[in-house]
C-alpha cells in the first residue's frame, strides 16, 4: 500500500508513543557477515543484500532485502558499501568492452517499499543520547553510498533503480543518484523530513537542483508532499512509468531498446558530470548541517519521527 501525504501527516502527528527498542548504528563499512562470491554469476549473499548477474541482458541485480525495516538500516548500509567497494576492486581496471555487465540495477524485496529512507529508529536513539559521533558516521556512510552510485564507482556502467514500491526520504535521495529510473505506477515518492522540522540531508538538494532547478528543488523539499510516479515522470525524475507487476519486463525492454546507444549514454553521462560536477565534499558539507539540526530537534519532533519509524518496520520484507 502506498504512503499518502495524509497518512504521513497522520503518522507523525501522533506524539503519544515511546521509541521502541532498536539498536545503535554499527560501522557502515563492515558487514556483519562477509558473502561468498560465485564469480560466474556475480552472486553475493549478504544478510541484507543479494546480487546476481543476468548475462543475457547485461544487468547486475542488487536486491535490498529489508528484513528488519524497509529503510537504510546500518546493516543494509554496511552490506551495500562493502558491495560497492568490491565492485571497485574487482572491475576498476576494466574497459567498457571487458565488463561482464552494463547496468547495476537496485531493486527491493519488500512488498510496496523500495526504500523508506534513513533508519529513523537509529536516528531518534542517537539524537536523544546526543551521540554526535555515531550519527555523523551514519550520515557520512549514507553520503558515500549515494555518491558511489552517482559516480557508478568510476566503472564504465550505468546505474538504475527499479522502483516497485515507495521511495521516501533517503530512499528518494538514493533513487535520484541513479542514471535511469523505472517505476511502477503505484509507487509513491516524497521527502517528509520537513514535517518533523528536519530536511533531507543525504543529497536531495544537490541532486534535485541539478535535475529540476533551484525553485522546484525547494518545492519538493519544503512542501513535504508525497507524489506519484506519473508526477515524477513529468518532472523528468522517473524515466519510464509502467503498470504494477510490469517493472522487470519494462526495465529489460528499455535497456534492450537503448543497447545500441550504450557508449553514447556513457559519454553523455560524462558530459553532464563535467558541466555541473557534484563533489563528495559538497555532500559532506550539507550533511554536516543536517547533523547539527538533527541534534537540536525537540522531543515532540522526535516522537513524530518515532511514528514513521514504526511504519518503516511494518513495511519490511516478509521472512
């Protein structure tokens, strides 16, 4: 079920709740369990992430499992960052024609959720404890993940998002870093942080300003609304909208249609990055502002965040 604006308002408007048990952030560069790799199919099985090469289409699939909560938990971030580092190490010296895949596609195993954003349960615990160091480490890890997808790990590939469920908050930001986005029509997108007196600090403004201009970037960040896949398509933030259940077929068809222009797409990506470059330092400077503001949130703001954190848990993938 998609998250509507009114539902977000209702969720975070309830302040008669306590923060539920959770866990503190862990090192974002160290997975709880290192995966075994099947080199022929590029299958890596992490606790929170699974990958597989689809050689006939040139797609390397990366499925977020969302077993705990449908968001960027410390565990998912650790697995994702390790995977991105492994890709750099394994394929960093290869030319375009030497790569076993052309597209890295991020998808989700959770029903109705691509990613519901940052781990709000962790945020509220760290903010209440005034644990600035751990909160900042989480934020820097998130920025690194976004930037690696934005830069495609400096590999001669394109990144894509297959959005078959809602992309909210940090999930929306992560999607914005991709080169291509296919979304099913029932997916919803939004940046609700303003509703609890925060802002999306993991790349939203930098990426949106470059895509839709300053005025629309501010509107998307400051009005707190959720928007449909069709609305995002009209803004140029979603490349193709398809019917529910048709996402994988549509994505494969899109990539097949563009197969003869892959070299051109890579070149145009380089041109866009050169004409309006985005640096990691820009993202870090902005997320530092986010950390300072987050540490100053009121208890009422944190209780509103608690409500949405519980929604993230309800949207996790089935066991």
